[in-house]
C-alpha cells in the first residue's frame, strides 16, 4: 500500500458510512496506522449528521487476516500500554450509531476481534473465521475473550480460543457469532440494504439508547436492567422521535426522524 492510499477508505451515502479496510494485497492485515485511522473514522461517523449507520468491510478477498506478521516480527506494534491498543475494540461500543460488519472473507486474529466488537455481523458463504492466536504462540487481542464468552457462552468460547481452529461462516452462524450468511458476491450489497433500512426507518436516538442498554445489560443484574429500562422508556415518551414515529405510522408515510442530539453520548 503506497503512502498516498489510505489504509481505510470511507464513503457515505443514504445515511450509511462504509469503512473499507484497504490492504487487499495483505488480506487487510491490521497495522497501527490502520487502527488509528479506523478509530478516527468511527469518531467522524459518530459526529456526522449525514451518517446514521456504519458498515465495516474489507477490500479484495479478505475482511482482515489479523495483525501484520511482518510488523510483529520487527517489533513495530502499537504500544500495549495505551488505553485502547492495537485493534481499538472499545471505539465501536462507544459510538452511538450501529456498527455492522460485512465479513467478506478471511477474518482471523485481530480481524476476528474487530468483527466481534461490531454490533451486528454478516458473513459471506465459506468465509473463514479464527482466533488463531494460540497457533502463533500468542494470546488474544485485548477484549477478545470478554466479547466471545458473552456472545456464545464460556464452553464454546473456550473451545474456540484454546484450539484456534478455523470455523466457516455457516458454523459461526449456528454458534451465534454472525447473524446471517450471504452469497459472497451479494454480501456487501445485502448488508448495505440492511443498513439503509435502519438509516431510513429507525430513529437514531432510539438506536443509540438501545445500543447503550444492550452494552450496559452485559454487566447488570436483571433488577437493575429493568429499572434502567423503565426510566429510559418514560423519558423516551417525551422525545420528538416518539411523536414522529406515531405520526408517520398513522399517516402511512416514511418517518422523518431528526439526527442524534449533539453531545448526547
């Protein structure tokens, strides 16, 4: 990849920002430069009123084949003392807008963690996913075990992390890692259609609050989750989004939801 070609591409249309990992000659192997740009573009999407949903995919035949082993061999890795080292798994959870992974091919190591950190995942038929770290004499990217255990349970997560084996998209769907599997040549367009539907018909403020509730619930007891939900539901009834949602339904027209309130993070 030449210096003047970004390692992550960005395009915006119909309320959807598409971030494309852009090192196709290396199956989009992860680099510190890519990590920094990815985090910055997620922050930009969160602040951009023209963006309501984010889609993440890879250029060429792979999604992200993991950390660039060439950089690892020379020791040029991101400082692990940083609050969000290397992949940046915290950022997709922190932004208010849905982040959807379109796993178009190889998804391993750091790329596997990157996909798990997204809110929703779709995969191409036959795409190969793997944690792979144990087979390279390493341990998982920070946050990987936490994400995988909560996604598929400790037994299944333990087996995958200890073996580092490859699983195909179809098994990943059965385990609950990906929502759906699509033909490879239709994957990105199908995911974009799903994202455009969210952007056009779902209130940004509602999606942001539901996303917050989902992440909060991972560490809440049931009683706390119910109390949190009750307080938020009461508040949400006063939002202009609620009035517009009812009006558009009654008038049989598409909703015209406002963008996210500024500073409502």
